[in-house]
């Protein structure tokens, strides 16, 4: 009987039984993040379209995740460069269908690139910061604007989104529309668009609440964020960030640096990812009253290849001052560098998750 890795997160009796009965090769598919990092399997990231000449995508033999039904992890060869006309442009998506962070300002009007005000702190910062790096930014809170298959955007950024952000609320006005096969309403078209965008090699960036309180009930999205969900957090407070790995998105960051945030706790713990930043829990004055924390290893940023695309996420970015140059906020300059380089790596403009 194959032994499941200690940190594997497989839920459900059917999945557990299947994994237990797997061969040694298949068991390697549920490798812990450390084991996956040691192998870093899959060779180099493809630069041109690769035909799938067998019944399964590249990497599925070892890196298929039976819970999320995708190949994911540190598997560069699983990347799908299937769109040849991607531009140095990203889409910033900040729709909230629940709690809304102050740094997002008031809800935006529909369509693409609606008017921004000074209250839209995160949006203005990303437009400015990426503009300084030569990247164009479109922004929206209109779910119908999400990129799909064939989109020329190099990345889509979910900035502090919340709850069912991909559901087109209120489209179906007929009481029987849920079973009305003649209606034109497609209430979850946003989910389809995002999945197809990622599958074609799109880049995904999740910031703060995007991996905290977004799409709780869609497993594909949970996997896209590293196989984890936000559980709770303690007080907004200064803590010591630990730079865990050498990466494009950690270049220029010191080994330890101060930052102020909410320090999200995770359940389940993220798996199969490259951990980039963590927080030293001993530097925190207070902790959550319910979640016991993660002890000596508490990650807050990570990356992975996912279903043919790239995914880079960070829990940092709660306070508006973190998004404001010259604010004097602890670690603001390092946070900015991490965000910009993380986006550039998800776009493929910098080496990704290497």
C-alpha cells in the first residue's frame, strides 16, 4: 500500500481510497511542497504550443491533483503557451459581492475602465506601479469583462475581491429561469471565462482577500490559490516578514523585514506551491482567538503552475497606506517591489516560480 505524504491534503473517502491504492508513481502526485520543490519536475516552461499527443496532459502521471482535477505545482513543462498574441497588458478585477476593503473605494460603474477617484487606492496604485514597469492596466468590476480563452492579457489580477465575485447576480428575472432552457442568462459565465483563460496559459494574481474570502464554494478557484482558504486573522499589527525563497518576486527583498498586516491563517494549509514569504509568528503581539496559527512556518505568499497557467498570490495588502508611495508605512517599498515583480512573473515577463 502506497504511503501518503505527511502534508498531503486529500479530502473525501473516495479520493483517499484512490490515493491509497495508487502505485508508487501515482503516489508521487501528492508530494508535499518540499518534495515537489526538491524534484522541481517537468523541465523547462514551453515557449510555443505543444500538442497533447497522449490521452493525458504533460505532468499528469506525477503531478495530477485528484481533488482539484488538474495538474498543479512546480511543474514548468505543464505550462500552455497557446495564445501567441499576448500583450504587455493586464486586467485588474476588484468586484466585491460581500465585505469591501477600504482600499478599494466605492463600487465601480460597469464596463471597462470606469472613472476612478482618489478613494480607489489599490486600483490607482496598480495602474501607476505597473505603468512604471511598462505594463498597461485595464480595470473593471464587471464580471462580463473577464478574459476568456484566447485573451491577449498576460495576467488577470484579483485585488481584494470577495465572496461570489464571479456570479452574475440578478440576471435571471423570471421565477422559473433556473429551469428555463430558453433563457439567455448565463449566470456563471465568469467562472467559465477564468478557467478557460488559465487553461490557455493565462497568468493569475490573487492579492489579499482574493485568497481570503473569494469563491468559497468553487474548488477550482481554491486550487488556483494553492489548495487553501483563509480561515481567520488576528489584529492589524506590525510583524516580521521572512523571505523564504529566491525568486523573481523576492529579488531585492531582505531576509527579514517589517510590515503591517492582518496575517491570514489558512485552512487547509497550502500545498504543492513554492513558498515565497512567511511571517515570524513570534514577532506578533497578538494572535487570532480561534485559529492556533502555524507555528514556525506561516506562509503569506506563494506561486505554482496550475492547469496550464501560472498562479502567484499574496495575503499582504490590507491597509490603504501599504498602497501609497511615501506613506511611511512599515515595509511599503518592499511590498511594492514584491507586488510588481510578482505580477511581472505571472505575466511571464520575469522568470516564474523558478
